[in-house]
C-alpha cells in the first residue's frame, strides 16, 4: 500500500478544516498559558480531630441496637442525639452541623414520625457496608434548600455510629448496591454534580469515590416536585 509522506500529512493537518471549497486556515488558535495560582502563600490550618464532618463517630446517649439491627431503632432519636452532640462539639461554628439544626429539631414532637412539622425525612434502611446489616439513611431539612444528610450503622458491639454527614442541597439521593449518590445543583442549570460514596472498611466511613457531572436541565418556573427534584427526568 502506498503511504503519503509524513510531511504531506502534517501539512494537511496544519492547514485547517476542509469544506467543499477546499482547505481553509482557521487562523491563530491562541496561546496556551500556564495556570495562575491565586493566594499560593495562604494555607488553611488543619482541622481538629473532632472537627472533621466525614469522621465516623459513635452517637452518644443511645441504647445498643437489639440484634445488631436498625429495624427497631428510633430514627428520630438517633438524629436528635447526633445533632445535639455535634452542636456541642463545634460550639455553634457550623463545622459539624448547621447552627440552625437544633431549632429545626424543636419542631418535632414525641411522635414516632416527629409529627407533621418535623423536618427530619423518613428513614430509609439499606445495606451500604455489604455486611448484611442495613444502615439508616435520613436527612434534616434546614431551610427549604439546605439539608443535613446523615447515614448511621450498627457496629459489632451494638453501638450506633454516624458514617456519613453531608450538608448539601439535595437535588436527589440514590442508593444502589453499596453505593450512595448525592445529586446537587451547580451554577450551570444544565448540570448536576453527583457525589458517589462507597463504604471504606479501613476508615469506617462512607468515602467519596467519584465526583461527576450529569446532564440534568432544570425546569424553570415549575414548583419543586414532592420528590424534591427539579430535573426533567
């Protein structure tokens, strides 16, 4: 087979795109610039051991889970104990939990579901750790937009531990097998950010494994659906 000399191939590539009138030069494509680092001499201080939202923590003040199962656990009681403890730890700074969370919890009654004004979402049980035991997934809605997402597990000794805490605008939360995906809006209404969390047995938490963008245009002028999503699909 006859092959065109490399010089000819290179010349064609450099000439630009072809159309019915022949080859045309696209002109100057611009100069490539190295990225400019902003505030490179300023670094944040490291967080204190108890100031890391992603750190697993046993929720204090809770009884051991009978049969190592979340089935008989009072989900609202778990959230109350966790939010109260986190608020005390961060001193109202908002590092571990939104400062308004305790006030929002005050809207909940002593009913099992917290009553009609309770901002804690119905608990969902799903095995995220792969050990055959279900985790408790719930969220505390703060202001109609922001929410405090929480995931809890039962340890082998029966204690209940928080393995994920995330403050986010929950466009959607999805579970599949041992994955938990959090969908959040971005500054571009055509896309949502999808954070995929998976169980990390060494760290004992749900760790972020992948962050992607998903094409999900918003429906402008349409009220938020009962499911809490504005996506067109």
